[in-house]
C-alpha cells in the first residue's frame, strides 16, 4: 500500500492527524493531484477540529478555547454548533465587553452561514454600536461593509432588510444596504424565472 493509499485509509478512519502527515509526506515526494490536495485540506480541517475538541475537554471553562472552537467550526461549516458555543459564552455574565465583542463577531459569521438572519442582524448592530465612537471605527466599518457586499444567497435579503430597519440613523451603511437589497432581489427573481 502506497503512502497516499495509507493517507486515504486514515482519513476514512477519522485519523486526521495521521492522514494529514501522510498526505504532506507524499506531496513532498511527488507533485500532488487535485484530489490529494483536497483530501489534505479535509484532513487539516478535521485535525484542527479534533484538536480543539480535545482542548475543550482539557479546559472546559476556557473562554479562549471555546471561542476558538466556535471560529474553527464556522470555517468547517459547523455553524449550528458554533452558534451554540457562542450562545453559551454570551450567557456568562462575567465576560468583559471586549470578550463579548469577540464572541459576537464569531456568532455573526456563524449566523450568516446558517441563515439565522435575526441573530446576524442583532450581532451586526451590536458590533457597529460597540465601535461607533472609537478611533478604529472606519476599519471595522469597512470589514462589516465587506460582509454585506459578500452576501450571495438571495435569502440573505432578510438580513439586509433587518439592518435597513434597525440600524440607528444616520449610518454609513444605508447606500450599501439599498444596493445589496436590490441585487439580492434581482438574484431571487432570476432564480425564480429559471
């Protein structure tokens, strides 16, 4: 059995760290195929999740470990579990404002990815309000605008409409929100006509 076959077996058996190491070894010996590179990505993502779950067992009360696991879950498309972890963290009254901000940023990403637009709009408004009077507001506003501009699913129009109704006026997002709402509506109509 070749090293790539062994890596494939380990990945199938959920031995992610071993699979990751075998894929890397094989790729150092010969140019990898697209399938091998894709499997390496899966093994790396799986290993990252497994390790963070292990850390969660070792440090069950750790804010940092839970938040990092939630962030890793969002990247791995485990958004429902990430939302649960974020909600668990937000229930902790002892969190500092900066910690709450960090949790809300991760939860916003998880909520958008899982089409939980009411939660996403709530977190977006919270985050904008938290930085509105800070000197670094523009930097955050640009990153939040990129979130809005990056919406590609027409169902996300519900999120945009919630923001249009609920963000304090005036705000820096009105024009972008109107444009994105129109774009998402056009996408919905295009899909409906198909």
